[in-house]
């Protein structure tokens, strides 16, 4: 198997690892309770999804 001729520098290693970052999930406002929720999912606060109650939240 082929071997590298030179050691990879720290700058080259760091620039390769520079894109390993977490992204914040895109939150939308619930139309019922106006709290942030993930899109295309049931609201965990009020239990509504698309103007319909899906879960009963106590």
C-alpha cells in the first residue's frame, strides 16, 4: 500500500477538521401555543399538529 512521503502538517490537519461542527436545529413557532418546535412534528407543549390535537398533554 502507498505511504505518504511527508508528515501531514498541523495546519493541514486543522483545516480538514474545520468543518466538523454542529448545526442548530431549525425551530419554528407552534401556531397554537407559540412555543418553538421542530418542523413537521407534533408540538411537545400542546400536542397539536397541523391544527389538530394528536396528543393529550396534561
